[in-house]
């Protein structure tokens, strides 16, 4: 099972909810009490817990950012690209960071 998306710990257990017939189960983090959606079986509760809808989207976003950083490795210590630095510290119209991150 994946660790808790809230506290990062792996102290996760499956518990019956006690409601309905057949019984439903839920994955709960014993560290922060976060819980996943209920499901009809223990394996379903695990699958629900491990499903992170935005995870793939965030991984793609991170890959894009890493690609931009590799393309433009010349950053100043304060995190601005040299194009911006030479433009007076503001984002220039040709700033790769502005284009990649949608920053103003």
C-alpha cells in the first residue's frame, strides 16, 4: 500500500466499517486518521487507497519543469533566469520561466 498522502507515514490498515451487508471496508492511516473511500472488499479498499487521481498529473508537471530547467540551466542564485536578470530583474517577454510556468 502507498503511504499516507497527508502525513507520509505507512501505518495504514484496513478496517470493516460495520455498515451494510455485505460489509464494507476502508483503509485508515493510524498516524493521522486519514481514511480512503469505502469499498465492498479489503482488496477494493486497498485499491481505493492507492488511487491518487492527481498523482499522474503532478508527475507530468514535474517532468515538464525538469525539462525546462535542463534547457535553461543559467539561473541566478535568487531563482531568476539570466534573461530576466539582464532585463532589470523583471520577467522579460522572452523569459523561458515565464513561458513554462505561466508566471506574470
